[in-house]
C-alpha cells in the first residue's frame, strides 16, 4: 500500500510541476544554447532503472562538448564552466526528469539513477535489491552527497534507503532536499561524485565474469 501511495504522490506532484517546470526549462535551454552553441541543450544518457531495466534519462546540458586532438571528450572539470555550475547548483538540470516520472521510469525520491558500469560496485544480489525501487531525482544518497569517498560507499547509502524504506523516510528526504536546494548547499562536483575506479568493482561483476 505504501508504494502505491508513493506512486500516486509522484504522479500528482509531477502533473502540478510539469507546466511551470518546463517553462523554466525553456528559459534554461535558450540560455545553454546561447552560451554553448556546439550541440543540443538537452543531454540524454542510458541509466539503470526499476528491476534493472535500462531507460533514457534526460537533463539540461551543463557541460560543453570540447574534445582533444583525437576527438576524445576533455575531462569533466574542464568542460564544466561557470554557467554549468549555476545550472547544477540550482538543480535546474533535473527538471527534465519529471517526464521520466510520468512515464513510470523514475520517482521523485529513490536510489540514484546510475550508469550500467557503476552497477559493478555491488554484488548481483545487491544490484537486484537496489533496483527494486524506481530511481529518484533525489534520495538518501543525494542528501548525503560529499560523505562518500568512492562509488561503493555511495551505493551503500542507496541500499540503506531501499532496506529501510517507508513513507516517513521519504518525507525526511523530501524535507532535507528542500533545505539543500533552496539553501544552495549542494556540494561541488569534485566532492559529491567521486570517480569510479577498477579497484571498486566487486569480484564476479566485471566483464571477465561474463566470459
């Protein structure tokens, strides 16, 4: 019953926010196109969703597409300009995900929507457990950004959320997210999103295990 209420809440809030949210996004898209002409202001990427199903997540682009002489993208910290930091600090880039919520691919609150490669920091059992709930725009891990030194620790925050989920926990996350967003307290990218390295891959989940 609790998860049914959660889904109804998602739909109602998404319908309330869709018009004002997309008006803000139109302004944001125009702004991104003016300051960074090289590609679409909409960024899309494949993420792992509910029950391990892949889905396309949309965001307002917050980085340039600058490349080196070989055509490889430059490091994130080089491509993230001042205008992109403003977009991320205000969380404007997340508004596109209202569409993912309406499609049933995401929730307002849940585990972080991660890349398929990042799933390897968990055992297969943990992966199934973590993806037993829809990924969220915010979540227990999101309100603890900056407290993890690696991707494995980030995953443990999400696993804590799934294992201890309740409507009351969602309310705590919802309330604390407001404090972070409107207090402009979101940590810098260099702190809140540590890079994934090969030594974080759990044995049995890497490419060699599929051979």
